[in-house]
C-alpha cells in the first residue's frame, strides 16, 4: 500500500481529473454546513508539513489547549487564570482575547513559561451576577486559529452590616424614667443577613429585634434605656446568632436620682416623735414627692418642689403602738413618678423606768469632818441594758462632785454607796442624782444629823476598815482586792480608795497600785511593803525586838493621771504582800493599806505563754520545712 505524507492538490486534480474550483466549492459547503469542523480539537496540517500523531501522519492533529480555563472568586475580587497551551510543531503559540468579560476586566500578566499565558480577572462589585466568561483564540505555527471560552464562577461575599450611628450615648437619665434612641441597620454589600439584635438590661430593644436584610436593604430599630441604679453603664450591641463582621457599636448612659435627700434613715420615739427630711430637686422639671407604703406612721402631705429647688417632708410616730423598749424597723419610701427611694425608720417604744432610792430606815448621824457611808439602790424595769451616770457630792458644801458611770442590766437592781462628810453640825440632806446621756432621770436623798465631836470621844483606830466601791481606770487591769484604812488624825488626807491591778507584760507581769489623794497640794508619796522577817530573811539570824515584820520602802515615782495616782513595779514573788501609801512629811499617817495575794500563775504565766508561743513557732517551721 502506498503511503502519503501529504496531499498535493495538483496531483489530486491531475489523477482524478477534478477541477480546482470544484474542490474549493465542496470544501466551502462542508464548512458552512458543519461549523464544528473548526473546533479547537481539529486542525488542518498545511502542505509540506508532517503530522504530530503517533505515526506522524498528515491530517487531523490534537488541540493546542492543554486544559479548560475556569476560575472562581468572590464578587468584587480577583483571580489569576493560567492558559496552558502546547505547540504541535514546537513553535510559539499566539493568543488573542476575542470577546472580553461582561462583568469585569482582564489584565495580562508576565509570562513565565512559553507554554502558558497568565491573565488576571478583576470582578466589578457593582454588578450582581453568579458567573462571567470571556473568549480567546490560540494559534500554533502552521495551524489555524482555534477559539475557546473561559468560564468564571462568582460567589456573593458574606453580608457587610453597618449601624448608624456608630455610637449611642443616652446621657444622664433619671432612675425610673425611660429614654429612647433610633438605630439604622443596613446590609451595605454581600449576601442576605438574618439575626436578632440583643442588649442587656437596663437597655431594651423595642419589639422582637429580628432582622433579615438583603444587599442595600435597611431596617430601623428603637432602643430604650431604663436605669435602675445611680451609676454610669456601658455595653455593646450584639446579634444572635453571632455574625463575624457585625460592627462594634458602643451603647452608654448614666442613671441619676431625680432628687437628693439629706439622709435615708431616722429614729422616732415618744421622746423624739418626728423625723424631717430635706429634699433637693436635681432635675429641670417640677416634681411631686409622695409616700408609697402605709407603715402605720403619720406622714406629711405630698410636696411640690420646683426645678433645682428644695423642700421638706416628715414622718411621725403618731399613734403607732409599741411596748416598752420595743424596737421596730419600718421601710417607707419616697416616690416621684416611677422612682422610689426607700428609707429606714427605727421606731422605739417608751423606755422602761429607772429609779434611784436611798436605803435608810432612820436618820443617820455622824460627827463633823468624819465621813459617813450612804447606801442606795438603782432599780430598772427596762427590757434592755442601760448605761447611766450617778452624781453625788463628797462634802456638804458641794465643792467636790463625783460622777461615775455604771451599766444596769435589764429588769435588775444594783446597790451603790458613797462617802459623805460635813465640816459643820446640823441636819443635812445629801442627795445622789441619776442621769442618762446628761438627762436627769431621778434623785435620792438621805437625812443625816452631824454632831460636834465630844472631848471624851476616842478617835478611830487606824486598823478600822471602811469599805467603799472600788473603781479601776484601766480596762486591761485585773483587780486583786483592796480596802481603806482611816488615819489616826489629819482626816482630810484619807485616801477614798486604794486598789491593785496586774498589768500584763511580754515576759513578766507588773503590779500597779492606784489611789486618790484628797489633801492639799501635790506631796511626795511614800510606798512601803511589809517584809516578814525570819531566820532566812534576817541577815544576823536574830529576830528583832520590834517583832517579826518590818516595812521596806519601794523606790518608785508615782504618776498623776485623770485625778488619780498610780505606780507600777515588778511583780513580787508568790505570796501575800502588804503595801501602804502615805504622803511624805506626815509621820505614821497611813493613807491606805492593801494586801495583795500573788500566785505562781500571776508570776510565771507570761514566761509560760512566751515559751509555748516559741515552741509553737518551732513546730510550725519544722512542718513547713518538711512540706517544702
């Protein structure tokens, strides 16, 4: 069989006797009736060239476009489109854009390969279309042009929401009132967006807040601010479900009280039945202040207060029934519109009676300048503990007034006593006054007959004790006992009280003596301690003729504080210790004497306490080291 590499038109005409114009007419009709003959996968190999098939025969050759040209992008975006070609003859392929895209533009990029062309497609965001295309044709050397279509798929981007205004400030809004603002929500570009607007209290979206916005669609919303507290508050507008590109919109406002009040609490009682409240209108409108709750109290009528003005309202205990000492808490409220301000009112019932009585069966008698002890009792029918003051004179001339504080338990009685004297004879009625917070509650009186001293009368011995009520100035001191001893003479220098107390220390306690001096001037005091002498304490080993006991002076300096004297020194050894105090220059005038029993606990407790604390600290450090 004869093999042809190509077809020679002259030989074809010569062999078969077909005229040239007939052949051209036949080919022209074929092209008109079958346009698919010009598809990209069919080319006509010119005369004198070789085919590119497997057997390199002439005739139909494969296409020069290696793969379809497609792309995908977001509307308004861009995409690079490579056009891969192959030349059957190995030459350079030519490419022309025969029909540009309708909804975008093409830009030719630098070719990096001889077998590919690179174009960038830029979509026009103003045109909403799901697809676009353009046509191009390519030609290899020695071949005909082939036309192709590039297809581009266009997707809508997520909807882009915008809010007008971008910040919402409600300003200052009175508590109990409401302020409104309008928002515009717009889908400026992209796919439809649906959701629900959300705001936390005290902000509220009027209606359900649901929206569904197509591109370029707008929806208006109203939001309210209903403050419940006096403070500045801020939040952000939200949407549900969460939208990734939802704009950040700050919402702010400040709640303020519509009126100001000088106090929100008061106490009313039978002694102070009315409580007055001063109100200031801080707003720019007239307001009417009224009461909300009926608590049994008597209330004032509603008060009209002009803008930036002030006024008064009041509450009274009225006919509210309360038992003695009863305490009731009431909570009426002041109201203006929707705003109410609660108040705390404490209503107190009448106080129970507290009285003071003199304990005296018959008139008492004493001598001039000699003190006499007067006894009385304080009785309380109150249901609560009361803090009272008792005031009494020490002398008939009332030149020395003593005031003492005491606490009376509920429904109790408490006896008391005090010393009184007169410098002249006659009948007198000394009195004691009971007070509470400076207010006189009751008074008690005694009848005392004062006589002139007889020449044959024997003076009281120094050992005769006269008991009195002992007071302690230091709250941390621990009383250990005490009594008063009268002097043999010079009665005006008798100490009305002497007491001893223990002052706690870190390692050692201290013994503190307290006394009062009623004499003239400020003398130097002598403090002495009785020392028991025996064979162990006497250096000579012999007991003196004066007896087994002697007095040893303690070298300390007393201090005057709050009208009383005190002195402290180291705690003595356990045992009974007797101390006496008298002013220097008055031989054998003992102002006071006291016996102090000192125990081992008093002496050693600070050392034991310090030792236990140190032992605890050592154990704690050891435990911490083991754990670390």
